[in-house]
């Protein structure tokens, strides 16, 4: 009986640990020792055949873990869509306004050119040559020939 009491006393201080917990501890110790080895034994590789020393080894695409991005709520998405729609509408409006201004400017310019041409024609000094045989040949070449009926009609009235 004395032996049993001694055993009971020693078991009270003993912590109950399952086999799984012991295995996990061993694995952690093993992985820590490996990571320490990897950190200490970081031997650089030899020179690349191509000579491009800055190139690093890449991991394969299929090994990269992709996580699903953060999903916003429906209200936020709707709000963003509305903002985008408003921004597009604003840009469309400004472009249309610019086009309109350019068109107006072009029309004004054409109108001004027409007015300028009309004024130039009005201000011309016109002299009707009734007998061209009196004018010298070279001077005839310099003279601009026009339809004289409108000028004759003005003179008559």
C-alpha cells in the first residue's frame, strides 16, 4: 500500500499530455531546427549561365495561392456605379460643349470671311473700259475682268 501512495503522490505532479500534443511539440521543434538551419545555411548559388545575376528564381504560377478579393456590399457597389456613371456623363457633357463651341467658332469664322470678301468687293474701284483698243496690251493683262452689268445698272439708276 505504501507503494501505491507514493505513486499517487508522484502522479499528482504529473501533467496529463496526449500523444497528439507530444507529436505536435516534436514537429515544432523539428521545424524550428530546420528553419534555423535554412537561415544559417543560406548558400548563394553559382553564376547564371546568362550572366544576369539580378534574376531570381521564380515560383510556378500554380503554387501561388490566390485569395478572393474583399467583397463590398451591394450598397457600396451601387454607389460606386452611380459615381462612375455621373463622372462619365460629366465628361460626355464637357466634350459636347467643346464640340459645340468649336462649331460655333467655325461658323463665325466662315461668316466673317464672307463679310470680308463682300466688303472687299464693295470697296473696289471699278472703271468700265468701253474701248479696250485704247489700253495697252500689258496693261490689259493686269486688269481683272468682271461682269460689268451690275456696275452699269448702278451707274444708270
